[in-house]
C-alpha cells in the first residue's frame, strides 16, 4: 500500500507563527516611533499606586522620558534605551536605567520602595492590543497594565518644557487646600481623597439606606489633571480622570466624556463614628520623630517608648520601633495596640500586641486593658508605659478627623480629655 500527502499545509491564520510575530514586532516598533508627539504613559505597581510618564521613542532604540515620581523626574528629560523583541510575545523592554527603572530599584534610598523589591514594577511588557490611539501592554512579572496614549503637540510641549512639574504642583495644591471634596453621580454623592505619597485615590459613597461603602484605585498625574488608571465605578458609572476645565475648576469625567464637577466641602459626608470600622479600621502612627497633629508630650513619650523597646534584643540585635497600629474591631468594641519592630541585620519583624476593650459615648472613648500581658508583651510592657499605662489605659479620648496641612490627607486624631497636652494623629487604613 502507498499514499502521498502534500508537503505544505494550509495555515489557519494565513501565515506561519514566525511571520506573525515578526509582523507584530514591526508593527509595535513602527507605531511607537511614528507617533510625532510621543506618548502619555500610565502604569500601576504591585506595592504602591500609579505613575505617569511621557515617552518619545526613536528609531535608533533610544527614548526620552519624564515621570511624576519626583520634582527632578517631572522636569528633566532623561534618555535611555529600549528594545522590541520576542519573548513568547512582542515585548517592550526598557533595558537601561531610566525613571521607570526607579520603581523597580531594590534600594529604599532610591525611591522609598520595599527593600529588595522596590515598588513592584516591571521593565518588560508584552504587547496586548491597540484601541484607537492607545497601545495596551502587560508586565511580564507582576502582570500590571502599561498604557500608552498618543500625545498631542500641546501636551508634548508641556511635558518636554519642564511644565509637567507645574501641573503636578497645581494638582497637589488644589487638593491640599480642598481636602474634603466630592462629586455627585446620578444623585449619589461620592467623597474623594487623593493620597499623593501612595498614588491611591479613595472614594466612599452612601446608598439610599445610609450604608457606606468604599473603594480605591491607582492614579497618576498628567499634564491635564489626574488619570484614574483602571477607572473607578460610582453608581455604575466609570470615572476615568479628573481634568481641569479652566485654571480653577476641576471635574471628573467618565468613559463617555460626561462631566461631574468637583464639590468643595467643609466637612466629611461620612460621620467619623460611621467611618471607623467601615472606611478604615486601623490607625497607623508613622515611623517618624514628629508629625502633623502630634503634641510635644506625645513626641516625648513616643521617643521614650522607642528607647525602652530598644533596650531589649535577641541575639542578632536590639529591637527598633517603627510604626504603631491601633486596630479596631468595632463589631465587638475591641482595640489592640501593636508596636511594630525589627531587629538584626535582616530587619526581622517582631511585634508587641496589647489588647483592649472599649466603651464609646458621644464620641468619647474609654479603653480597658484585657487581662495581664504575657510572654514578650509582658516583659516589655513597662517600657511602653509612657504611651499605654500613663495615657491609653487611664485617659478618656476624643477621636475624630484631622486634615494634614502638609499633604491634605484626611487622618485620625486621638485627643486626651484629662491631659489636653497629649494628642497624636495616625493614617487611616
């Protein structure tokens, strides 16, 4: 028996895979290079929020960029290199150090990222698709999106002339001066908080029954305002950016281009006692020597507690106090104070936890220690007496909102009624 078969087979997609990937590589490269005014670029990171860039690609595999990381990166064009190559797909690689690479740098001294991890950003992105004037990519390690949108000539001139920084400062100044802002979407009001250090925007809304819900998204600065990178949904409407209508008016815009003017408020739409446990449940005292909203007495007592904890050690090094968390469980009126410490060359984590119950009446909180601390918590308990035994355990506190005059961020503040000179603030998480 014998048979014959053709040496060629019909290609389902018309061409073989090697030809298709070669065509895609050429398409991506040519599209990037041929944009006459360059690209606005947005990306998100694993351990922080969003970041904005302007990029201009040249045919010789070099590019220029600015970014909204620091004052310098926003005002000085930096040149680096890139490649379009095949790594299972058409991949855009930023292969020399650039402003984008700063987000990946493992040293916290570079851009305050996590030690050994940076902000969790990719430098290699697989091409996904094109839609209109936008190219979509996806990071190869963290799978975060990178979007490139063709810039106009006016936008290009703002980016490359150093005026990008002016726009960022304008965004910050407006929201610092007006920290309590909201928009109304189909009769639903949504309070908006932009956290510029983390590049996260938070939104809280109330339904018809008075129930509050919150959500957040990454944002970045552009020359036109603030881009919500993945958008954020309010009452089934997706808000994708906040842009300047004129020199003094900021508004939200949805995917259809509909406009939602920013309202400037004098108080939060969410009562503090409602927000505690729904909008946030942890109040974090940051790892600094002094802070906006801290009294001199609290600064001295925190310093004394840090020194007291620092007397103790494991074999590899003394304990170092960093942040302090006040963790609330409002459903059962419990609160724990957690001192977050590290020790040794590897910065090993070590926590001290003290549990409380509390009562609340007319916004006044009274905390009671739950039992006698044991183990390491008990051994070191006397060394944190400056904050716990001498204040938290004994005083009555008023808790309420506090607006950080330096950043515009809405935080929480504890105020002692018995000792008016003892008060402090923390970040709401």
